[in-house]
């Protein structure tokens, strides 16, 4: 029964997650919390771990949740369910790519999805800043994650003004890790 629930839950994530992993975090949160596989605090920690490990966040989360609920078989089922829709869509898109991308309705739909994904990603980031600031440190310490976010955002956008390509994502991740250790570890 748990394998079927894992497959159904993560198939839903795989089918309806647009805009990458950050856009899928609210959907993953809904699925994981509705089935009771993790609590909200543990899910937040697993999102952080999934961001820091190689591979897509959705796959890492599915693998972890599946493993915690049903062992190796559960991790295989959850991972397969989350990647299966993308795999099928990519096969269909490559077959129909030449004609579909020329269609003005398809182009309009893709242009319409961009601002929606930006909003979802921004809302997820704000939620994680507020949630981590309040739950982990108490509401009086909310200023730390806000300052870190502002400084890292300034570094990112400032580097785009100075250099054409901006700062390397790997370097930004390393700077974020050092800033987090300096702020919370010391």
C-alpha cells in the first residue's frame, strides 16, 4: 500500500511541477504533509540537504522520502514516479518539437508560464526565509536570514552589473555556505 501511495504522490509532483524544483517545492510540501511522510520542519531540512547534494532537488527529495517510508524499493518507486512524467513529455516534445514550437498558441503559453514561475519561486523563497527565521531562531532573530538574503542578492545582482555573465552559481553557493557558517556557526 505504501508503495502505491509513494508512486501516486510523487507522480502527482512529477506531472504538475512546472518551473523546476523551486517551483515544485509547494507541491512537494502539500503531498508530503498530506500523506504524513514528514513534518514541516523535517521537510525544510530535507529541502536544504537536497539543494546541497548533487542532482535535482525533486529527485533527491523523492528518493529520501521513499527510502524513509519503504526502504530501497520505496526510494526506487518514488524516484521513478517523479521522473516518469518528464521522461514521457521529453519523448513527446522531441517527436513534435519542430511543429509545436512554431505554433503561436504554444509560444504564448510558454511566455505566460514565465511570470507564474517567477512568482512561485519568489513566494517559496520568502516562505522559507520566514519559516526558518521563526521556527529555528525565534521571531526576534528573523533579521539574520533577511540580511543574508539581501547580501547574497546584492552580490548576485551586483556581479551581473559588473560582469556580463555574473557570478558563478558554484561560487555563489560557496559564498552562501561561508556566510551561513559565519552567521549561525560562530
